[in-house]
């Protein structure tokens, strides 16, 4: 898939690939816009300094190109 308004892959990034995936990683949502909400991705909570923190390190939902529409729909609420 070529870079577009809904997909961008930055293979020159020093962190690329940030996840092990079979398809190209969509870097458009490098930092998950769904972090502060319940999302359909795979996440857990970890305890740190008495606080519960969302751990999305195993989640690839925002990096899958086909999920762009669903992410936008969730952000619009």
C-alpha cells in the first residue's frame, strides 16, 4: 500500500518495526489515539506506583491499514 491520507509507513524510523507483523505497519497512528478509551485492540493493565496503567505493547490494532475507518469512527464517538 502506498502512503496516503489513511496509511503511512516510515521504514526509516529507528524503531521500525515496532511490532512483529506480517503486513506493512501503518505508522499513521504511531502513538495510539485510542489509549485513553476502551478499544478493540489487545491490551492489559499493569500496576505501577499504585496506579493502573494501560499496556498496549502487544497491540497492533492501530497499525493495521484496514482498521483506519474503525479508528476514525471510534474517535468521533
